[in-house]
C-alpha cells in the first residue's frame, strides 16, 4: 500500500511512502507528516492518495486507489477560537464541530496510541467515520495500537 501527497503545482510528489502491510487489516492508519519532514503550507490544497498496487506490474489496471484533499488553514483564516495545547476526547469533538476533521482525527490517533485500553477514542472515531458516510465500522472494532498477545 502506497501513500502519496501532491502539491498543486508540482509533478513530483512531496511524499511517497510504502505503508506497513498491517494497514490492510486495520480500519484506519494514522500518518504523521512530521515523521516525513513535511509541514503543509497554509491555504494550499494538497491531494493525498492511497493505492494498493497490483503485484504484477503489467496489470496496473487492477490497482485500487482512493484520494482526497487536505488544506491547512491559517488560524485567523479558519476563525479558530482556540488552539488546543493538549488532546482529549472533548477537544477532538470540538475540533470536529469546527470542521477541522484532520485535526480531530489526529487527536484521536494520538489518544489511541498513548492509551490503547481506553475505548472512548476508537468509538468516537468510528462514530465520526459512520456520520461522514464512510463504510460502516463495527462497534466491536479493535484499536490497532492495542496488540493482544
């Protein structure tokens, strides 16, 4: 599985990384752009895509691709009333209500990673995904940061 991030006026991707194979069995996978040395410029629409590349390079028509847009807005442009200094479930809800979905989901990812036994963040993420029209995510969904032995 490959993640690609493109800027509008550039042919070469800003980042193109192979995601871990575990992504295929997860309901979601968090990617922190900081881990790749990237910071988005304000008021620029970037296109992201995730592709599952067919193993036979001659059968690329069998590739599966999903894509979307992401834009970082300046604090004053987005009329953000607060800049959270920490993350908790209520902050994630507030960010979502303000329309800052990527920030809200990033907050939930951080919470799930830091406390994998807390059921609240994955339930809220599941609720957000279901409300936004993504495929139905079951309530029994397990936190991918929690690995049972």
